């Protein structure tokens, strides 16, 4: 056999000068197999004298061979055993050895025996398939045998199905005997808080108000940090009695059986329990008293049997009214206005207020009590007078002082239903409103002086409000001799009685402007004096012409 190989070698040496690898090899090996290049290395992968040219891949790739034999992983499920179907070689140094169908990003991971779901679906392949997460011993041993640790970043083998092989165990092996999926899901790691079944997965079923308590309220002890994460210690809590978690507010006055008075539904006293049915005490709880925390009344340690007097409301409650109803002719009984159902709303309503010196009507009915019965944060319930200015500041300044001695002087103009809705009768003044004056808003005549609108002692002549468009022609005459308040236009001026020139004949048909012209010197139409001789307006021709 050695002799035959020797002659073969000599024959090859005397062949025409053609590259030897081009005659014997179908092409260059891929980079990962480049160390096997050369004629003398062919038999490392191929069998001499065999018609089967398939390489002996599994002789080297023992990790794949083990999974094929055990029918594990992707290679263990394949019916096709020809490696070259997916892994081609002799095609070029930079040729990728793995043929993905249809592509690496669309590879069906279910074929590996590990289905991707939840947050795993969006991960890139190398986020999991890297040397940081390779834990299977045969893959680690293979990497060491070929002295190539970087191989662990290119292989897709060696991962474990256990969550802890990729994820930090932030529970510090507290749940080492349980699978992570007992509490967590791949869709959301924090979902455990909402979906964890405390009733069946622990020895302490949650009942009543405990169901609403946040985990950290009970699990207060913390594990040491793992990276950036820190969680609570969940095991080892004592729960043999309520006081293991809850402070004994009663200072051991009632023993340790809290369920005699309380239930897990609420820490408030359970009225069905005979031992603390408050209705059997000297003070049955009704109304808002049912909602009061025990320590609001039981203020001293161990004081649950003997209390000070509770015959009067003031035995427990401060007198918010500061003695206003304890004087003479006052009924100090709180239940005249309040009930145990609540301090508000009071029982003292409109009907009761009508029996006081100040019956409520109009907008006063809509005002909260404190608008009147509160003075600089101090309650007030009595006044020396009940006139409007007792509560309302007069916006009229010193006007109308002569009327303010009357208790109801404001009502001469205002109504309690709406302060801006006036009921003033202008006809009772020295200036009754007629014509267009009826349509004018008050502010057109009643102007503000130093921020106060003036109503008293106003000038009532026409000139006090209206400009004299006649240029002082009629200073000695009153406007109403020509004009009326209905309209400024003069429909029928009495030319006969009010002038020295009675209109007759054709003069009656003339427009005023025919005689009364605009005069630039006075800047208006001249009404007087007017020349009224015939020749002043008419021209007469010579009769001879």
C-alpha cells in the first residue's frame, strides 16, 4: 500500500505544471475548515476509495453526533442525515457554512424543541446564542479541545432550557426547587405580582383586606442585590398570630385572639362579635360614630371600659361655636342643628332661619352658611344690626347717607335675588326719564368719579350731557322749545310763535336749509339772527328790462 502511494506521488510530481489543488479539490475550503486545506488532509474528511464523497462531519463534530444519536435539538429531529444539504464547503474561503431556510431571521425555532414566545420572540439570535450562556458540558469541552473559545460565540449549541441559565437569579436560590414558570411568564417578568396564586402556592391563603395589600407590606426583608436588581425575601415569615405583623394597639388588654373583635375583611370592629358589640355598651354607636376609629374616643392606654362622661356632645367634641349658644335665651343642645349622621348639612335650614331677625330670601338662599357666619376665620352668630351694610360694603361712597339709617334703604333700588337687577323708579326723581332716555344704560349719564359712580346732585340740563351743535345761538333758550326726548329731529317747528318770521305762502313749502345755511365762521347752521327782508333772499329785475 505504501508502494502504491509512493508511485502515485511520483506521478503527480511529473504532471504538467497545473496547480495541484485545482486538479484534486473542487474548490477552496471555508475559513473555518481552512486548516484542513492541502492534498494530504483530504482523508481527514473523505473516505479513500469510496464512491460516497460525503464528508465524515460527525467524526469531528461530536457534539452534533451526540444530539443526533439522542434525538435531541434541531439535528436530532432531522430525517435528512446528509450534512451537505445545509452545510456546503469547497465553495470559497468566505462562504457561509450554514444554509438557512428560508433565512436565519425567519428560522422556525420550534424545530429545535424550544418554542419562542413572549419577550423571547423579539430577541436577536446572538442575544441568547453567545458564549455567556453556553452551559452544556460537552460543548464547553469541545471548545476547550479545539482550543477556540470564540467558537462559543458562533455555535447554536450549548444552551440550557432553564431560565437561570440566561437570567440572573435575583431570588438567591430561594426558589431553587421550583421552576421560574411557577410564578413568571415570558410575556412579562413582572406579571407574577398580579397572577401569583397566594392561596394555593403558599401556606398562607390571602383573605379579605389582605388581598389588597402590596407584597412589600408583608415581605419587608430584602435579598442582597444581584446586579441592578433587588427583591424581597418571600419565605420564612411568621403568621401564627396577627401580632406577628400587626402592632397590638390594645397593649395586650384583650389577649391575642384578635378574631374575637376583628375580621380579615377589615380591622374595624366587627359588630357581629358579641364581645365587642358596641350596641351592648352604655353608648351604642350610630351614625358617623360607627365610622370613627376606636382611638379617637379611647385615647388612653387600656381605657376601653371606663370613659369620662359622654352625656353631652361637648364631652368629646370641641365647641366650634365658641360659646355662642351657651348664653341667655340660647338653647345649647347640639341636636337642634346637628345629628350623629354628620355635622353637615346642618338641621338648621331656611325654615328655622326665618324665625330669626334675618329671614333668608333671594340670593341669600344660595349662600353657604360660612359666607355670613365666618369673620376672619372665627365663627360669628350674632350682630348688632342686620342692615345690608353690615355684610356688604357700600359701593356708593358717601352718597345716600341720609337714607342709611333705614334698615331697608338698599331695597329702594336693589333686590336680593340679583344685586345688579335694579328696581329703581326714576320717575320719583327730579329728572323723570322720557323718550330715548328710557333706552339709555345708566352708565351713559351716571359716570364714575374716583371709582364711585355718581347718582346724587347731577346736572340735569341738556348741555350737561349733550354737545351744543348750534354754536351758542340759543344760550338763552331751552332745548325742549325745539327738541323732544323722543328724537332729535324737529318734526314741526312752530315758526309762527317762536320766530319773528311767520311762514306763509310758498315759504311753507321750503326746506329749512333753503334759508338756514351752513356758516363757516361759526362752524354750524345759522338759525339766528337771519335777515328776513324780501331783497335779502330774492333778486328783483328792473321793470324796464
